[in-house]
């Protein structure tokens, strides 16, 4: 992320790169040449502004899980935690939020 370099690429290029990456991650199930798992149908959706992009001085804008309002807590990938906007960040944020609630 961000996916700027992929927006102008063809669907076939994107699928090929995806299959190559999946073949590295799951070599017993997937091969880049599709001799194992096969893609039967696909549709590539390109959303150029949907990916979080790090830019200078934005980290201070991310709120903590414990808000300044008593009893009001925040969880989500946008809150302050060590990962960028991602599923991992959302999960960690939820854990941090729950810890704040228990502490309070």
C-alpha cells in the first residue's frame, strides 16, 4: 500500500502478480501457473483512494482508544496503534480499547 503503481496495470497483470504471491504463501495449494488451484472467474476492482497512505505528520492525528470523554472509547484501524490501517490494526485497537475499559 498504496497501490498507485497497480492502478494503471491490466487486470491480467494484477491477477498474475496476485497468484505469484499466493503461490509463495501457499505452495501446497496454489501455483502461479494454476496447475493446482484454478481461477475460474475474477473481477478486479480498482479503488485508488481506498488504501491508507502514510504521509508526514499524520500520526499525531490518530486518536487514542481512551477518549477525553469519560466512558467513551474508540476502536478501529484509524486509532493509535502500531499498525497502519489494516485488519491487524483494527484487532490490536480492539484489544487496546478493551484493556483501557478494564483499567478504568
